[in-house]
């Protein structure tokens, strides 16, 4: 089977919809400001791990409330390098959720480990009460995923990590600026991993990511791992990888970092507006919201009856409704070697069959939200 680039056609189809998950043209309408800063990079010629990367890391560590921030090539690389930094090797196990994006599991497998799944709870996050039963002598890490920017039950997860001396690597790629009981998402677990993908809440003009940790030794190792193991031009301490954050992308990330509070509050406000109106529809179920958690709504998802029919109806009427994700990780073709079957993780499978995501970014208007709400009401009438 030929494997082709499916993204251009995907972009073309979604761009035809009036209410879209893609808001990048609006987000970067002030691109001339960014170009001015990029011109300075071009003049200096420091395109990889340049001065702007250093500045971003300083600013992000303060923003995230962590001692160290390490810029890398993508959110996926952030996960992979973090696993390698704690010493993950072939035969190790990493506990995580089957309700996540492919990158979480891909990072575990390519790092050499076996993903060990815990079912999700009805809030879409890993059911932390099941984690202890999955711990074995081969468990090298616990990797909770803060789905849609809602932090997991980190009190319990961190307690298990401490009890069994297992590092906790937070997949916080959805969770920039999220809070858990007053703590920043960049200060949860041993290491936190973030993505700057173009559709994330803080995004760049390509791929990019960043890692935060309070462990100085791990931070030093991560800096080696991202740049071939180099401590200078002529000294290689370990043979490692190439996952340097481009200086150009650091410029864009710094530009958006100055706006992240506005972005966050806009998404929260839009999500709450949907909540208040959609909870009145019997066929729609809103995930649990908790007062001591600040969810930043990278994705706004609901569970609904006749999900596929509703999705088609919304798309027909110009709304970019998506299913994140209709096939959970344990049932993907790539996961056949794990020997899972339908029914192994029932809550995950139920969520995957019923979840639907609606645009909730900072540029959607109340009029557009009202239009979406009325469409959903009309569908179930």
C-alpha cells in the first residue's frame, strides 16, 4: 500500500467550512511583528538552538513554575527524549491510557518500552485508581495524559510514583497553562512535556515542543539528548539524537507566550458557554468539570448519541466537527502486537464511539456558537 501525504487534502476540506478548528490565519494576523524578529535571526544566522531558544526557555520556565525548560523539535520528541532521559530501554514498561493521540504510544514504543494501558475515566483522563494494579518490576514510568488540557488526578499518581520510585512523565501536550489545585501543568510529575504544534493553544509555524523539570540532572541529560550529546563543538559526551528547537520557531513561541493568558481565558469562556447550553440537551453529556482544576480546552469534547450522524450533519451545515479519536490506541493496527481486543477497556471504547469535538478557540464568536447549539438542538428535535 502506498503511503501518501494526506494532510493537504484534509486542510482543503476543513478550510471550506465556515466554523473551523483551524484558526491560524486569525491567530497570526499580526505576522508582520513576527517577521521583524525573524529577520534578525536571518541576519545573525543562528537558526538552530539560537539565542531566541535560550530566551524562550528562561521565559517558559518562569511561566511554568519549573526550574528548567528545554526546547525540542516537537511534543512527540519531548515524550521520547524524556523516556530516554530516565533510562527507558527494551523490555521496560510504561503505564498510560489508550485514550490519547498516537504520539503518546509512539514515543513509548520507539523508546523501546511496552505500553501498559489503564482504562480512562468518564472525564477522558486515565483512571488513576487502576494504575497500582498495573505496576510490575518492569514498570519504568507512569505517563498520564492531560486530555484536552484537564490535568489528571496527580495527587494519586505522584503518590504512586513516590511509593514505587517510578518517574512520572506528564504528557501535557494539550495542557499549556492548565492548573491542578493551583499548581502549573509544567510542575506536575517528574517531567512535563508540551507541544507547540500549529493547532495547540500556544503554537508555532511548524513543529516544536518544550520539556520542563525541577530535576537539574535530568535537565542536563535532556539537553545532551536533544543535540547529539554535545557539550561543545568538539566534545560528544554521549551519542544521542537531533531534536533541536529551531530558532525561528522559538521566535513564534515567544510571541504567543505573551498572549497565552488571553488565549486560555477565551477558550475557557467559550467552553463554559457551550456547557451551559448543551447540557440542556438530553442526548448530550458534558464531561465532569472540577473547581480546583483549570482546564484549558485544547479540545472541547462532548459525548452524544448518534455521534456519526450528528458529525455528518454539522459538517454539512458548515461546522468542523471532529471525532477525537474514533479508534482508541489499543485497537489500532499498530497495536496488534499487544494482543488487545474489543472490551478490554470499556470506558475508553465508549468514549471513542460517542465523543465529538467542536471548535472552541478564541476567535469563534457567540453568534457562531449559538448557530452550532441550534444545529445540535435541531438534530435531536
